[in-house]
């Protein structure tokens, strides 16, 4: 799925330790997120437990349009709904993502429920290219600036989703970029 890289992922930096951040107010969750259609089914399998936590019926968790998109594992994606200016899965009265929190509390791998795009952010992908999100490039990401590179912040997630071989290749590329004059 990934076949090219925007080398700015090695240079752009951000805070990265999201749950230790005291100033972002989860701003990156304000627009909702694209989610793979199979991931939607995995989330809906937990609807009985998640509905009371979210306070929203499962029928209102996702937008109705289903888009064909070969970059997503199932080839289809939908978008999470936005409620009161935040993703429907953003925790109310607490920091973070309800899907992530629920997974941790129940001994589940958070990546089974949390969308791929959310797990990689502020890295993203488009047309087979791994690249920085627009917010990281234009500086509107509130935690932009200091900390690990976008690549290092998402390196474990990349290894999970795309395999250790890809990460080994990216590590080698990073060394090349660092040696370049
Ligand atoms: S799914 Fe979770 S991490 Fe992703 S935008 Fe919604 S609340 Fe944020």
C-alpha cells in the first residue's frame, strides 16, 4: 500500500506524548476521522458496551456515505460523526479517545478498534505516499515544534500496520537522508 515517502516525516517534530499534554484539549479530534469499513464492524461489535459510554446510539456514530478507497485495508471507508465540535468517539469530561480507553480497560489491542488514521496521526498517507498531515506542515497542529519526529512518534504503529520490514527500510532511508549534504 505504501510505495513512497515524503522525507519531511523525519524532520517535522511534535510533542507525541498525547496523554501527557496539558494544552491541546484533543484538538486533533475535532473533525472526526476516516475509518476502514471493517474497523467499523469491529467497533459495532462492542456497541452494547460503547453506547452508554458515548451517550449516542450506534446508528449515529458514522456518516452514511461509504467511499471506495483502495488505500484502506477493506477498500472502503466511512467517516466518524462529529458531535458538538468533536469526533463522536472523543471522551467527554476526560482526555483522549473512548475507543482507545475502552480497549485498554478490557485488555484489547487498541488498534483493533481505534482507526488506522488516528493511530498514525500526524503521519498520514495519500496515493501510496507516507507523508506529514497538513496540520503538521503548516504548523496549525497545536503540539508542533518540539519532541520526536513524526516518524519516530508513529514508528511502532507503522510496524504494526505495515510490518517490521517497512520500518527497517524507513530506518535505512532516514540514515541516508541524515548523511545527505
Ligand atoms: S476515533 Fe478517537 S482518536 Fe480518532 S478522531 Fe475520533 S476520538 Fe480522536
